[in-house]
C-alpha cells in the first residue's frame, strides 16, 4: 500500500491536492465530493484494511464526461463510481481527446490525468495491426478510434472491465474472437 500512502500524503496539501484540482477543473468552484475520498481516510480506513477490493478498470469517454458534467444523465452514477477508484483508471489518448471535445475543456481532462484519476496506457503505433483488424471486423458498426483502442486495451488487460455508458456498442464488441468484454455501466432505465 505504498502508493496509497503517497497519494494520501500528497492530498494533505489541501487546495493543491491534484484530486481537488481535478474536481475544480470539472466542477468550477462549487464544493464537490473528492475523487476517491474514501481512499484518504487514513491507515485504518476500510479500504486500507482490505475490506473493499481495489478498482482496476478501463475508462471510456462516457464515464469521464458524466463525472465532469453535472447536467449529464449519468453524473451521480459517475460520482459514486469515482469514490471507489483506488488507482488510476486506464484509458487511451483517443478517449482523452473525445472527452476534451465533449466537455469543451482540455484543462478538465488534463486535471483528471494530473490527479491520477485516469492515465493513458495505450501506444497506438505498437497496436496498429490489431486496431486495423478490429476496424475491419466491426466496420458495420463504424467504430471510432477510441472504441477500437478500448477493445484492444481490454485484450491487453484481461481482468479489467471497461467502464462505459455506451452499451449498444460494447455489448457487441468482443476481445479476442468471442470473449465478452466485462462492463461496468450505469443502471438501465
């Protein structure tokens, strides 16, 4: 749990805490729940005692937009999910670019990365042949680059679910040939 102590120490910086900076970039000056706040309760927290599993997952655009946009239909779900995050969620540059576009704020996305809520964990050029195969395989769905990169990330990190609001596509996509991609998504209405 050395990483937890490092994060805890850094977040004792008050207004200079990277997670506070990320929340301010997403929400402005209004008070908001701190990302991963349960993680910062000290050495006797339930998470520190090992009573809650660590959240290891892959973040799609929908989660990041919902987290930062109070008017998003999935905002409350994203806030509640963010409280469970104990280490940076994996994502790709295409998701970060899409998120910045939808939020109309590169600063908000950079703050999420700086706060270690997400981290880019994908090298496009190293995965180009597989991305091309996936683009051909799902051509009828017209997948965007972010979706292709997330499918590939799920292949590279098989134990990590994809956190998404895009069930229509991700319920069809498969890793490998036939393996369902595990998903975390908002409750369906």
